């Protein structure tokens, strides 16, 4: 079980996020504690009234709240009753047993998970702030609940593995080392038949993780006109380096013609990953908007690489979901997910206050 915690100055933000998921049929309210009505009789207005009634005890913390999420293994099939039991035990362990909170089960990702929205103003007017010690406490509590409820134990990737998420065979290609063709071949064997991509740009977004790129040539080049494809190693700055290798020379035959067949086949194989990306992106941007670095680091923790590619003086953003084995151009995810729109939703680094930086570190730390 993997916990996540975010503090909010306005509790309506996480509440609106979860209620919108319910309205879209992507979530369901499964529990609530310390309200005057049962959870299935609570309206959104009832929840807001109760939260504000409690926050009125402390004007300084007016409308403050906390948004928790508990994430379980992909193979864990938990019914609502058990999920509520786990959520209540977790909230009690975190010191929120007497706080009004609402529990939502989400169905918008490839793994079982729930969200909890709670006020952090206590009945005596004091506030609950989960600082660094609280984050360690949350992880220790998760280990305890894993044993108590026979849950799968979450494993956090080591720093040196975080850039490779789910890479089973290939290593990043380093130009100048022996066996360049074999190294690129290992990358292609790892990517071509195991990821879902629908364009050469999406394919290259995945390959870039391994310092490799597929080059069809410029529009008027002989290579392009003949439908050829060359594979290059990339240097540390993402520039092509050294002598390229023809696609036809690899045993897998990852030619442009063969890749285009996969583009069409992959169209229908990545809808679950599309939903997961939408959720992960919105979650990363919810509350106080992070800067671009914080946004990408938050997604990296979910096994999603954010890749930018420049082509003909135009820069685009791509998302590589290593868990769902899919790649998407940001602008293919819908309005508001292209590079410009996403950067506008992030806070410029120079405008981050010290408090925002500390909260951002808190958010990224668990």
C-alpha cells in the first residue's frame, strides 16, 4: 500500500476534484466519518457545511484541509467494506479519527485506490499539520496495515532505477562504448513490441529514455522519400551522435513500414493508460501548482516520464507511462494538455514562495 498526502489552503479544491470524478462515473463515495448523516445521504452541500463549521473554530486555518490517497497493488481486489476499514484504520493512525472526512473509491486507473478529503481543524480549534515526521509515520503505518489486512507490500524504486521504470533488459546507450549495435538492438527489443505508440514521435519519446532516436530524414531527403529509417545514439544533451544504423540491419526489422502497422494496431490498446495519465496529471497539478520540475518529478514517482521533443522549431510534450506501457503526445490527450497549456498551469520557478517550495517538497516526499 502506498500513501500520499497533500495539504490545501482551500479544502474545496480536493472536494471538487473527487465530486467531479463521481459525476463522471469514475469514482464513488464509499464512506464518511464524523458527519450527522450516513455517507450515502450526504450531499456536497452537507459536506461543505460540515467542513466549514469545523474550520470556523480557527480563523487562521479557515477552509484548510488535507487530501490523502491510498494506492494498492494492481492485482488486489478489495471490496468497498474492506477499503473503508483500511481507510478508517489509516485515518485513526494518522490522528484524524475525530475529524470529519469523506472516502472516495476511484475507478480511473489501472490499480485499486481511494481518496480521502479531511479537515485538519480539530474541535478545540487547533490544527493538524503533517510534517516530515508525519510522512515517515504514514509509511510505517502502511507497513502495519499491509500485515493486518494481508495487503501487497509496496516497493519503492531505488534512485538509480527511477529513470528506468519497468525496463527489464535494455540499458541506456552510451556512445563510444563497445557493442553500439547490440545496445540499440536491446533497446528496440524492449520497446517495439512491448509499448503502445501511434506515431513516430511517440515512439521516439520512449526511445529517448534510452538515448536512442529513430530518424526518417528531412522531408526532401532521399531517405525520407524512400521511406527509410535510421537509428542513432544520442548524447547527454539529446543530440544525434556518431554513425547511424539502418533499421533493416536489426534482426527485429523495426522499419518505418513495420512501425506504421503497429501505429494502427496500438490505437485501441491504451485506453486504460490514457485514463491513468489524465488522473496522474491532474493530481500532480491539483492544489498549489508546482513548477515544471516539481510537476515532472511528481509524475516520475508514478512511473510516468515527461519528455519534450523539438521538431521543425516546434517543441511538444509527451508522456511515457511505463506501468501501462504506452506513450501519448500531450496534445492527443485533449485540450489543456499541450506543452504551452501545461507550462501555464505550472508556477514559474522564480515566483515560488519559500512556503510553496516547502509544501512542494512535502508533496513530493511521499
